[in-house]
C-alpha cells in the first residue's frame, strides 16, 4: 500500500499479460477492476515485474484515487463479492453503469455462470444484491474477446490517420513547392514523418526545413 499512497508506478505488480496485445483480462473488461501481485522481489524471468503471488490485491483506480477492494486468491475473477464490495462502499463509481428503470432476470447468474459466459466472450449484465443492475464497468468485450473500448479507440485513431492522409494529398502542391525551394529535386524520393505532441500534429521531411501543420 505504500507504493499506492506514494503514487508510485504500479506496472510491475500487474499481470504479465499486459505485454500481450491480444491478452484477455475478464476482471478488468467486465468490472473495471485490476489485480496487483504483492511480491517484493523481482520476477525470476521478467525483471520488469515483481514476483507473482497467490493472494492479489483487487482495486479500482481513478485519475486521483485507488479504491482497494480487498485481497483475493489469484483466479477469483468472477467472485461476485468483488463488485458487491465496490458498489456498497463507493456507489459513485458504479453509478454511470446502472441500468435505469425496473428489471428482473429470468435466470439467476452464478459466479460460475459468469466465468463461463466471459470465457465465451459474452457480455453480462451484473445484478447486485440491492436490486441494482450494472452494465460492464470496464467497457465489456468485442466479439473476439478484446476490449470494446480498445476497438473504439483504434477505430477513432484510424479515422484520424485517414483524415490526415486526405489533408496531405490536398496540400501536395504546396508541399512540393516548399521542398523545391529548399533544394529538393523533383522526382527524387523524400521521407515524410508524422509527428505528435499533446498540442500539435505536423509533418516533417528528412533533410529539409519544411514542416506542415495538420489537424
């Protein structure tokens, strides 16, 4: 807990699976909950991580707070007490995922049912003991089991890149003129690079002082 209170980097305590693009984390994608290994020493095979532990800390991080839910055994990903504890202690965290109105379920969903449905990449509405029903706090799964939020973000970035490509083509005459003035020989190859900062996006050209701001 000392690292959490100090605001230290907790990445070494996360699952080794975070290094795999297509890895699945059902606890995270369904309930938005992370699990942290509590090892003190380094991992014997991957020094970027701490050693793995049987008990792990379940928690829900926000921009400025880490909500420690409890210590569970590794693999307790579908234990309904996790989401019940989160909701009971910090209902503001689940408020945005609540289904509005009155609902009933035709069948009670057990922890084992939830595990099987997650393994089949089926999104599950979570019923709570106080009568609340929750959409997946973590955004849920796409059909291939990866994060829906990740798929949405990927689509958004692809559209942005396609827009930049269109702008680049439309401004090709202006770019060519600028390069020629800087000594570029028409018809010869030039390497363009797309650059990003928090406040600016621009194209630069290797070997030339020409830049082009794009939006």
